[in-house]
C-alpha cells in the first residue's frame, strides 16, 4: 500500500480507494500470462499474500515463454500494456490522467534551437532546447582512452591482464564463455569505444553501476539525467571535467544563471520535459536505463523511464535502448551453464557434502541443493531474492519486457545482466549484506561497482 503520492507517476486506486502495490503487481502478472497461460493467470490473480507469494508467479512468467518466442513476446507485450493501462499520473493540482496521455507530453520544442556551443574545456551554455529545460555543456580536457581497461581490486587491468582475468572467471564459473568472448571482441576492436556521432542518454547519471565514467573516458558524447540534487551533479562534474568526453546537463530554463549544480529533473514528475529535451539532442541516440529507487518508488521511476522510452521511440527513428538487468531474477540459461553447475555440484568436497545434509534438512530442502537437473537445455536459473520484494521484481521485469518488445519491433537493444555487486542499496539490507560477505565460500564472486 502507498500513501497519497507526490505529483507524477502513481499506482492506481483499487475499488476501495486505496493505492495498492500488491493489487497492481498481481493484476499485471495475471494480464501478462492470460493469453498464453490461463491457469498461471488465475493463480496470480488468486494469490492472497502477494508480498510473500509473488516469487513463483514471476518465475512462471519466464518459464511459460521458454521454447516459444511467440509466448515470450506475448507475455512482455501484455505485461507492458497492462502497466500502461493501469498506472496513473497525478498532476500538481491532484487531478489524474492516464500514462499514455502523459506520454504525449505537454511541452513544445523551441524551434529556434541552433545547437550547443562550448569552449574546448569547462562549461558553455546553449539556447534552450525545449520549454522547461536548457542545456549546460561540459567538455573534458584529456585524450580518449584507446583501449578497454578494467578496474579490479585496486588495479586497472589492460591487455593481457584483462585476458588472464577473463580466463580465471570462466574457469571458476563466474563468467560464461560467451560473455568472456564478447569482452575479448571489444579488446580486439578498440575503435568501437569511440562512438563518434552517437549520443548516449545516461538515465541515472550518478548511479554507482552506471556507465558514465567509462563513456566519458572513451570520449563519448553523453546526455546526463538524474535528480536535481547538487551532490549528484558535483560527482558528475568531477567525472566530466577531467575526462575526454562531453556531458550535456539539463538545467531548468527559468534559472537566472546556467549553474550546473542546479541541473537535473525528476523523471517521475517531469518526464515530458526530459523527453522534449532529449528529442532535441543530436543523434543517433542510445537511451541507457540505470535508474533505481527504494520500494514502491522503484516501480514509479521504472514506469517513468518506460514512458520516456515510448515517447522517444514513437518520435525518433534513430533510438536504441540499453539496460542493466539484475542478477536476482529468473533466467533461461544455456546447456553449458547447466553443465558447469552440475559438474561443480558433483565435485564438491567431502566436507561440503557432509555439512550439506543437515543444512538441507533444517531448511526443508531449500539450501545447498542442486541448481539444475543434469542435462537440462535450457536450464532455469531462479535467483529471485525474497528480501528485495515484489516491487523490485516488477520494476526490473518491466525493463525486460520493454527490451523484448522493442527488439521484436526492430530496435537495437542492449541488455547485460549485472553480476552481484556491493552497491549501497544492496548492503543496506542486512540479510543481503551477510549473504554477500559469505558468498566467496560458495564460489560466488561479488563485484565492486567500478568493475
């Protein structure tokens, strides 16, 4: 349940007049499944304790699509349609409108825009791109990095050092061979890092797991979007000024001076203004989604980003989407991952086997059990974490749904799955912090955000 929301994206009211996050989650998963799995839809609709009982329904929304691209796309499309139909937007006067009406936007582009200008280094301002936001441009002062490097445990690995680390990760099962080969391809093709003629909109520019520092090291042209919090923009400026790239910052048009510390916009309430600003940014444009908020606000900001992406895709023909998926979700995995897991389980030490029996008994079989049936192809990796809750699961799942439907529609999409990472939002949870502290005992590597 949520209290009356601030202006912007809001959960819908139930027939009793409440704004219930559980009612929304239950209804959306049921709507996503209904066309291809009526029994699964009924099970989700009839779940009486969504906050604790949501896990099998989110798993079913993946399993049902395995082996059937049409089913997978149907689940994604119906899930997104349900969210767009059900979610609401509350105005500053308290009046409500639909999300799709909000996607249409309320601001008008400034047709007098003549482009951004700037000095070789430091700050420069440009005429307003749109009503509501103007641009402050920050240009770095160094040469672009010409090779892929990897910050790891206090070092910056390059060349052979990266290759050796990839070998070690593959051998330990931390990284699948195909992922390692993708990194090796970038090492062999350093020109890919230059990104000439392309702008990357980094939504969540100050996020720990965001790519802004790497993009700016490579000399990329970026449009940084984050909350209007001066501390965030202090970090962005500290990254951008000594970099090789360019950062465009959105500053409210009504400000008397183009102070970059006054940059930012709240996507939950100001999405139309951000959309108009990005519509005026030179492309091709990559929209990178790295936003996060706690609890129910995570669904609100995820929906705001989806509304923004929808607006841009409807209006421009040069937009690509990028996402960073959570590892704590359900995934279909290839046979080689299943094989590595089953081999490791069979080869565990005698001590591990002895200690595992009582732990499995005490946990009613939930702990230290085999992850996959040997020979499964694909296997189902269920890494949902109950402590993160159904709102987190829904916010991340709707991103996967958007990636699926956009790719089916011909849009270029990048969705990488992040590894377990020691971000502030994770280690604030005591249970997750304890699990991460002991993960190495089970062959799991937990990464620092920079890596």
